[in-house]
C-alpha cells in the first residue's frame, strides 16, 4: 500500500502551488483558481486521513462533501463579484480585473 | 438521531433557528414591500433578532451538549450570542437611514445581515471543527456580498473583491489546518481531540502544524499583524454601516472560534503556541497603533484602531495554557470584546452621521468644529475616543485593566508593558479627533436621524454607566466554558 | 494490472504538472483547462483510496459544475488574455520564497519526522458506499448538512443581489 506521507506530500505540493497562485498572480480569476486548488488539496488530505487513520468512521468523507459545497458557494459569489466589477470597469480601465492597490 | 432527540437538540439552539427561519421568511415577505417602505423590512429584521435575544436572555443559564457533541451551549456561547444579536440590532439602526441616503435600499441587505448574524451565533456554540468551518463560511459569505452592496460604486466593489479573496484564502488555510488536526487525532470534535491528546494517540507534529494553520487563518479574520493588510482597504471601501458591523461582529466571531478551540482543545500545545501568540499580540498592538497615527481618513483610522484592538484581545489569550489562568483568559477576552463593541458602535454611528454621498465627510478636517453645531455627536465621539484610549471610568479602561491583570497573573509583565506603552501612543491619534472637534473652526455637516442618535447616545451612556458598574458584567463574562 | 504505486506516481505527476500549468498559463482559459485536468486526476486518486462517492462528486461538482462556471464567466467577460507583466516587481520572488518554504517544511516534516500514525488495515468496502454516507449525513452530521444548505441559499441570494441590473425607476 502507498504510504500515507506520499498523499500528504502530494496534497502539500498542490496546496503550495495554490498558495503561490494567490500570492503572486494579480488576475482575480487565477487567484480564485488558486483558492480552489487549495481546497482541493484539503480534500485529498481528508480522504487520505479517512482511509489510513480511521476508515471505520466515515467523517473524513463527509467533511470532504462539505468542502465541495462550500467551494461551490464561494465560487458562485466570487464570479458574481467579478461580473459586477467587470461590467463597470471595461470602459474605465484595463481589460481585466485587477486589484488596484494591493 | 431519533425524533425526540432532534427536538431537544433544536430546542437548545432555538435562538439560532429563529434567526435563520426569520431570515428565510423575510426574504419572501420583502417581495411584497414596496421600495418606498423598506423601513418595514429593517423593522422586521430587528424584531426577529429581538425575539431571538429575548429567548436567549430568558434562559441565560442554559447548558447543553447536543447534535452528537457538535454544539455546546454554555455561559461562553450565551454571552457571545447576546453580543452578536445586540450588534445585529444596532447595525440595523445604523443602516436604515444610511442606506436611504446613499440610495442603497435593498431588502436583501437585511436578509443577508440576519444570515451573517446566524453564522456568528453558530460560531459561538460550535464545538466541532466541521461546524466551526461552516459557521465561518456562513458569516463570511453574506459579509462579502454586503461589502459590495453599494455596486456600482467602485470602492465598494473593490472592497468586496478584496475581502472575498483574502477571506476565502484564509478559510482555505483554516480548513487545511482542520484537516491536519483531523489526521493527527482521527476526529474533528473538540472533546475528541482532547481525549486523543491525553490518550497519547495523537500525532503531535501534525497537530501543532494544524493548530498553527488554524491560528493563521483565523488571524486573517480578526486582522492580526502580519495578516492585516486587507483591513484598511476593505473597511474604507465598504458601506460604513457594513464596516461597523464587520469590525465588531466578524472580529468577535473570529475570537470566539480562537478562544473555544485553543482553550478547550489545545491547552496541551501551549508550550509551542504561547511564544507565537506573544509575538503576534506585540506586533499587532505596535503596528496597529503606530500606523494609525498617520491616518487622516476616519474610516482608515478606525480600521487601524480595530487592528490594534485585536492585539489587546489576543493579550488575554497569551497565558491560555495555564489551567488556573484560563478562566480569567476567557472572561477578560469576552469583557474586552463587549467594551470594544460598545465603543466601536458609538464611534461608527458618529462617522455614519457625518458621511455624505460619494465618500465625503470622512476626513479628519470634516470633524473640525463639530462641538459647536452638533454638541451631542461631539460628546458621544469624545466618550468613544476616551474609551478606545482606555481612560477611566469608561468600559474601555476596564477592558484593558482586566486583560492586563490576566497577563500579569500568567506571568508576562513584559508584554503588559508593551500594551500600556502602545495605549499611550494610541492616545495621540484618538485625542487628536477630540481636539479637531473642540478646538478647530469648521462647518461640519451631519444628518439628524433619530435612530442613529439613539444608537449613538445609548451606547455612549452604556460606556460610562457600565464602566462604573462593571463588576456584575465581568462576573457574567466569567461564567465558565463547558468542557 | 498496474500496481497502485505506479498509478499514484503517474497521477500525482500529472496533477502537479497541470497545477503548475494553471499557474503559468498566459491565457485564463488554459489555466481553467489545466485545473480541470488536475481535478480529474485527483478524482482517480480518490478511486484508488476507495472513495468512489467522493471521486464522482469531484468529477461532477468540481471538474464539471464549478469549472464550467469558470469557463463560462471567462468567456463572458472576454477576460482570457492576461497581461504579461501582471505581477508587482517584489511580489514574484517573495511568493516563490514563501511557497517554497512551505513546500520544503511540509516535505521535510512528513518524510523525516514520524507521523505517529500507522496505516490502517484494509477497509470494508461498505464503509464508503453512498448509503453509508447518507446515513452519516442525516444522522450524526445533520446540523452541518443543514447549515450547508443554508450556505448555498445565501450564496444564491448574494450572487443575485450583486449581478442584478438596477431596476428602472418606471417600475413600481
């Protein structure tokens, strides 16, 4: 069987890449993708822990389902924010959503 | 879970259920309220929270562990529930006229306000990390939307975007931390985590990493330095009535989570975490207060003040690992939160009274001469500034007093000295506002809305009166957290 | 049959490579497509872990619904072209250092420090069946489940409030 730490390292790598996207990119859509990647890494951790630590208790998987729902809710609100900003700004400034004064 | 069990569980969180159902009902009722009469929606929202508040107050000594240990109702949660509902009601009073003036009247505003209050109430009772995570989202998502409700105003949209990106980024960190804690202990319930630690079955490396990530993520929410960079921009851009509620409710909810999780589940990790808390608190107090001096915009000034105050609240948590001090830790943090809430609402209601359309009336110069034309507003603002500074006999002074006392009990005199020194620094920018109001000449403009005046004067009076009779209040805050 | 370990390595490499691709694409559409690849390969990993329900949800909710929404919005806004010099001058090195520190610390801690966790024995396949999940969701996790539904309602209200065009004065 694959050691648990491999899964954890894999998840940590994805989390770090997501973190990097949030910190380094200025395009809000890509930042949001980075956040999604971070949540995805969390789910890998949860499912791996469920499988290796406590498979009798399905809590890890249930938690993962909750994370899915939260991610969906976040994306819905975020894309609404993007659209409302973009509607006004297209004529005002650049051709993308930028954070003006980070 | 059988039926009688479920009804007992629901009964324990009845105030929360009332707020959520009321929000759903209000969403429908609002459809039939015409645009000219949105005041009715505001009134209904306030009534819903008042009903919930009355239920909470009627059974203040209720203690229960329900929903398979996911929810704990105790003195701690009751105190915070009252704080959140009170803040919600005051926020409605601050919003009504403000929204009308700014042309922002939307029924959904109040619905979203109710939902964010329900998220905070859930946070107060959460004793399972899954519930903590969901409560965090339930209180944050409506706030992201509320920050941007002044669309198409650019600063409001930008504030919403920034708050969302930083907020969900921090939630990502929180939930990663929760996942690590789950991996280390095999459970997400706080009681289960304690059991796993005492039984020695927990992976301590993972646990410490998870706790650290929880602290970082929640540190973003309550704006601890160095996780504060979003605060000034978001506070400045969001509509002032939303900012006022954000500065109080979201911060109190964040600290509710930190207090509950760290004191209940992680006392064993205090060897590793106390130095981190020490540094965070010191940085937050120093940076918040020093940068506030340079601010000319009153909303930014209050934003930095809220950062500095987060530092003072965190002081109470520094000695949390010592079992004989932990109770005082909780009590002084709760008391400080209460004092902070009253003080902030007083200050923000004056700010809202002076704000004009398109962000005018928010500079320090706009407060010059306020005492001549609006003596009541000037007086309430003075009380708020004195309370923020920590001048007796205001509530703000007692808040700081209890926090510093806890710190000395825990044996951290150095940090207490930093706290006192930064308080002295803060006097400079708080009292500068008073100087502007009383000593400078100017033609300030303010509105005369009865609800706003009631909110401002009532909370200013509370600041002084409760400051004099603080003993019963502190005793209430000391009601133990159920283990 | 390919042993799990080979499958894991291939999938992990694909996932990491696509995540990096997401990060460095100059076109937001490519970023989104890379992310879909990433989510799909993670879904296969869930299958290896014995969590078919999560794998299915990963494909339908994440790679399906959420990413389609992403693509839709990117196309709608015409925001696919990302500016070349879109980072602040100091931002890139600082982020690289921060992310690298996190990655190195995580890998070090996981490889060289004992986790204190032993791999559990092979699980009963029934543990992760949708029926078992449903039982958990509606019994022990009833409260979180209900809160999730409220959360989705709130998100829906929020999205509508933010994007609704202002009503004309004539109405009402």
